């Protein structure tokens, strides 16, 4: 899921709060993923979002 979160923020240009609402997590968790505090070795997904 972290790869899809990175994809949505980086490639699709969505804001963190928008991604959080789509995925069903809070915005703080999205921020932690984007800053590299959680799952730092996961790369952004390639292609479209699966759901």
C-alpha cells in the first residue's frame, strides 16, 4: 500500500489528505510514508491505482 500512496502523491499530484481519504488511513500516516519514516525502501508503484 505504501507504494500506491507514493504513486498517488508523486505521479498523480494529489495532496496527502486526498490520498489518505482514498486509501482509508489518516494524513499523518501518509506524511510518514512520504518522508521516509515508514517503508523507506519501497519505491512508488508503476501504473494505475488498483481500486
